[in-house]
C-alpha cells in the first residue's frame, strides 16, 4: 500500500509532462500558464515536504498518511474534470501539498516498521522499485492515455489511490505521535513561508528575470523567514525541527547527494525532451520510449540494491551512483557534436543514468535515515525529499535560462549539460568523502 502511494507519485510526474501540449490546446492555456501545471505541483510538494515529514512524527503517521492520501485522490479527480486552466493549476497545487505529506510519511512508516539493517534496506528498495515503476509506466501510459484524452492521465490514478486508501486503513497499524508536547506553530509558519517563497522565486525567475525586483524581494523574504525559523527553533521547548539533527555528517551528505541525483537527471531529461521533440521532431510517445531505459534499468536492478546495501553499506553504492551519472554526462559532452544521434550518444547516457538511480536512491535514503532517532524518522525522510525538490527546482530554473539564451543546434543545450555535469561531479566528490571517513573509522 505504501508502495502504491509512491507509484502514484512517480506516475504523476512523468504522465502529466507528456500530456501538457494537449492540455494547453484544450484549455486554451499559454505556454507561461501551462508551466504552472507542473510548477503548481512542484510548489506544493517542495514547499511543504519538510513540514509533512515532521507532522507525521508529531501527529501520528497513520493519521497523516490516510488524510493526505484522501486529499491526493480528490485533487486528482478534480484535475481530470475541470474545464478551466486556473482550477487545474489549483488542483495541482493541492495535489502537490498532499504528496508532500504522503511521500515522507510512507518512508517514515517503512523505516519505523522495519529494523535498521537487512529488513529496512529491503523495504526501502521495494518502495523505490514501485516509484521507479510508476515513473517508467507513466511515460508509456501518459503517451497512450493522452491519445485518448489528457483527462485520463488524472482520472486513471483515482481508483488506484482509492484502493491504496482502503488497504491502508485496514493494514496500517494505529500509532501514537512519536513526540509529546505542543505543536510548534511559529516554526511551521516560518518554515512553510520560507520554502514556498524560495520555490516560487526559483520557478518564476527564468520568465521574470533573476535580477527583477520581485525575484529579489522573494529571495530576501525567504531568507528573513528562514532566519526567523532558525531563531524560533533554538528557543522553543518542542521545536518542529531539532537543529542538532544537522550535526549528523551522514545525513548532510545524503541530502547533498540526493540534490546531485535529482538536479542532474531532471534537467537533463528536460534538455533531451526539447532536443528530441524540437530538433529531431519526435512525437511524445517516441520521446517517452527514448527515456524509458532509465526506468526499466531501475526496475531490474533495484531488487538487488537492498542486498548490496546490507553487504557493503551505503557509501560504495552512492559512489557507484554518482560515478555512473558523471560518466553518462561526460560521454554526452564528448560524443554529442552538433547533432547527436540517439543510439550511439543518448542511449548510453540513459543506461548509465538508470544504474545511477538504481544504486543511488535506495542507498541515499537508507543513509539519511540510519542512526536517526525513532521520533525523527519523518523529519529525516522529509529533509532528504525536500532537498531533492528544491535542488531540482533551482537547477532546472538555471538550465532553462541557459538553454533559452544559447546558440543553435546542440550548442543551444550544451551550457545546460555543462551545468548538470558539474552537479553530478560535485555529488561524486561528496560521496568519496563518505568512503574516506569510513576508512578512518
């Protein structure tokens, strides 16, 4: 049931992207408005992930998960029925907010249900497998469902979510809040405000301008709210986020590595989608098939990853993941030329990204939650997922600006590939630090 929830998250990310052109035509949405079908979800999801994970610790994981999954289901239904672009964007924001609670809560339920070690490693690998399967299936199903009508991309997940809701109600054990004491309302308000402002600033900066006064005000406002949040957390008796958790070097490195994983792949996928559609004139389904090797390799390799983590630990697998990402991107830069063909240039990179994800995501999440107190598992899960979303939003915004102002042919996309290659190499450096620290122990 937890796996189904992550499958739906993965499906939503990939399927909706394929449907965007049809949505814009049917609802008469401009390109600027259409981007908010995606960014509305990103804003809600990335802006509230940390709060979602911590709320599960404070109010009870079962309760938070079932309520959030109910909202996710209703928002998906509304999204498939509306005839107004603004309402669709609103439903996507609500859906993102709901996912900000279901995703970290599902991970924290898994990490608190299974003991640290082999059982937990296997459980996290299974969760990752379903998320990868949802993404891979969403690429293909998104293309097929869009041919029937874009609304099916929103409506088909509804009965699946309902089934997960019923199963969750029956099977998830009732639990009590892991943390006693009052709810840190001041911390919650300042944290949500800071993250919403920074995500909104990032996703709108490429269109408004990085030096635009509104963009600058948004960043300054986010910094002020975040500073207020840190001050509140250091003073209150029951903080929303115990700042001492950041003393864990393994947790900090896991957050940096998850940024490298997401912020290299998502912008690169964006670049490849533009290149295949605009330069090679491929249709949506063919583009989906071109990206599919990443998801297929994840599905095939992830079942083995849990056993590898148990045997060798997380650090070697994270190094292998970052190395795979880096090699794939360096190969693209070296071999692309002005008109890279799919089979000799792009396909090898997709294969390497598949192995990078299959090794990296389960190992990073495991490293982020190992050794964390039982009452902070939701917080740790929310932190690592929040890092991935905010990091991706920033990288994608910068890549969008670079691609829009570059030259012609593949040279138009090369500055963006340069950036994501640098991100992957930085992640490799961080992962090597973990290996060095292990050898010193």
